[in-house]
């Protein structure tokens, strides 16, 4: 995912301009360019384009048995469902849980933490404080343990919003 500093500098459009050509040759490169493009589109508010790119990335990851990218793309789809208005709780939860299961199996601890953050955020926004706290505490613990300070700050912010 594009880091917060990158998106805050207004360079999402630059990222999209670089990623779109890469997505055109994704048949050769596989899922990564499409997954990154989906995230850039989402950051730019282009939700339909984000969903299309993420679905293409998921198909490629599954076809090529790229399990890490499969997990990553499921998390992107979870984020898309979580950002819908209203939140698509079932789609977000299913995607995050699927991504988390694959990521845990593959030892992708940062991705597991991202999924906990996503599940916690969805639970908080849909009035499930106990579930939210459980996932947000797991996310903060994991982020702290692996030194992901900007993500730790996000998770701590979600916890504060819960109180």
C-alpha cells in the first residue's frame, strides 16, 4: 500500500500515471502492478477503477498460484468494501479474514496486522466495540512488535476513536 507520507504529498496522480502502463502488461508481470494500481485508484477516490484493478489482480494471483499477492489483493478488496457507503460489512470481513488466513500461513506479519486494523475499523464503525477492541489491540501489538510506527499511529487512532 502507498504509505501515508506519499499520499499526503499529493503524488497519488503520479503513482497512477506510473502504474497504469505496468497494469497493461500485468499478464506478463502478474498481480503486483494491478494491486498497487488498485490502491492508488482508491487513494485517488476512483473506487470503480480500484475495484476493477483489484479483481483483475486477484484473478491473476489465483491463476498463477501467487499466494502472497492473493492475500495482499484480498486485503485491498476488504479495504474497498470497508470504504463503501454504507460499509459492506460482509464483503469487507470475508476479504480481510481470507487475507489474514493466507498471510498468517505465509508468515506475512505486516499483512496480518493490516487485516486486524481493517476488521477493527469495520467493527468500530458498525457498532461492535468488543470486536473492534480485540482486532485493534492485535493490530497495535503487531505493529509495535515489527516497528511499523506510522501504522501503529493509525491503529492507536482507531482505538482512541473507540473510546
